[in-house]
């Protein structure tokens, strides 16, 4: 059973984003150092565990809010979160959005490289301050299996909450602009350099969702933008 969606005001949307942004900061200053102090793991594992504690609640919150609206059963809740098969039009927007995200992010890197070369700007720091990322060697490559659950909750949690629940219930045709700005705020703990690199995808995904009203479009772009890049870095294919 699918109930009628209840509108979400801009103030409530901002409150949810702000709450989880502060929660993000909290984890980075409590759980992450606690793990580092008590366990001798590969550096990437500290973020995998911390990320799981960050993103899993996003998914649970989205499911809970959909349930609170009166949606019952898996089909009803998924429909309330705008998860349905992608149409041809949806696919076209999703693929175009993915290509635009890569192209615009590449343009950011290229522009910054020119500024560094000709005006002495420092290189972009693309690794967050709280992560120590080095390529997985030998049996360490199996650590990608520990990354997969965090990656799932990252994509599913953000897309179902930010798009499927909040953006879908924000009033107005330009709701994607507010959602983009708030989503950028959520990335504040990553630092300004990574926020700049992510700026294109942070704007593209909400715009694509506004056009398709299908959460799968955001999942597609988000997963294929984040996942392959991380795997390439983890395996040492790119630096």
C-alpha cells in the first residue's frame, strides 16, 4: 500500500541535512579516532567502518519516514521513495548525467592544474583529511569486500533519503537547487578541495532526479561516479 506523500518544507529539509552533517562531524571526532587508537588495521578500514555508521542511518531514516507516512510492504515503501524501473527517458537522463559529471569534474581538475602551473596554486587535495589511502597490495585487495557494504549504504542511504524522500517532497520546480546546496553542505567534513571536485555531481544528480522523479537515476550516477574511481585508486591504477 502506498500512501499520499507528505510535503517536506525547506526548513525541515535543512534540519535533516544539518543533523546528519553534524552527526558526520561527530563520528569523525569520536568513532574514527577510537578505532585508530584501539585497532591496528589497514588505514582504509577505519573509514569503511565509520562510513557504515554514517550511511546506514540515512537509509534507515528514509525507510522509517516512508513507513510513517502510511506506506506498507516493501513495494509500497519503495514506491514512496520513487524507486521504479528506469524508462528510456530515465536512462537517457541518467547516462547524460553521468557523462556530464565526469566531464565537469575533469574540467575542474584541468582548470586547477592550469592555475597551479601558471599561478603557483597548490595541487588539489583529493583525499579527505581523515583518510589515509594507499593502494591495496596482495591479499589486501580482499579488503574491497569490506568496502562493499559501506559503498552500498553510501549510495542507497544518500539517494533514498536525499532524493527519494526529501527532494521528492520539496515543493516547487526548483527544489533541486535547494537539495543540491544542502547536499554540498553535507560534504563539508570532506574539506573544501574535495567539495570543489564534487561540485558538478552534487548539482547534476538532483537536477536529473528533478527531471526523472526516479531515484534509480541518482543511484546509477552516484554509484558509477564513486565506485570505479575508488576501486581504481585502491588497486593502484590511478593516483
